[in-house]
C-alpha cells in the first residue's frame, strides 16, 4: 500500500498499547484464577482464554493499521469505543488510576483514526482504483475511442443513427414496407 501517514502509525501504536493492556488483564485474571480468588474456576479460565484471544486480535488490528489495510479501520474504531466505555465505567467506580489513562488512550486512538490523513489512507481516496492494463496503453486507447466515437461493429450493434454510418463511408440500409411486400404476405400459398 505504500507509506502510511504519521497519524495512522500513531493509531497503530495506540492499538498495540491497548492490546498489551488487555493481555495484562488476562494475565491478572489467570493469576487470580490459579490462586483460587476467582468466583468460579471455570469462569476464571474462560475469562483468561477470551482475554488472551482478544489481545491477539487487537495486535492483528494494530498490524493492519501499521500497514494501512482498509479492513483494520472498523475494528480499530470499535476498540476505541469499547475502551472509552470501559474507561467511563472505571471513572464512575472511582478508579481514577485506571480510568483516566484508558479514557485518554481511547480519545487518542479516535483522534488518530479520524484524522484526515488516516482516513485517506484507510479509505483509498485520492488513489487510482482501477489497475492499468499490462501494456499501459489501455487508458489511452479507451480515451481515443471515446473521442472518435464507436467503431463499425459498435455502431451496428447499438443501432447508431445515419450520421455515424455516413462517416464510415457506407450507406444506411433501411427497408420500408411497400406494396409488393404487403401483396406477397396477403396471398395464400405464395412464398
């Protein structure tokens, strides 16, 4: 895809930090489960496995952002949304030591993802969407055909008017139903 802008690299760094935070939470949940401080051992193990899988998925999204992959935009925005919600819950629970950094991280991630250079890199605006043909002459040929008009086979197929066929040097062939054709079709047995 080419060189990614600084704002997109910053968003990738924020995403990687969030992945590390989720992995740290998974490790803490695993330690608590192993020490018997979990409500139920089965739910503690499940929470740890889910958190490790989520951290891995966030790391993959961070890598996609660093490489300016289009698919990474939506998961990265959803990550910022969820981190913001968790941060607000932490602030409401009077956990300022955890809540403030999480909210700041989510806000920085949103700002980096929604910056115009990041949006251009992730949506592909300003870039050519159709690949050129192998010879490099396809576009020039199409432009020339558009300026000169359609070729003879196109004119007949699309039913062009007489001005295009005159330009080609042929006369338009038109049939008008005449008396003779009507008489032939009305006589019984005549072919």
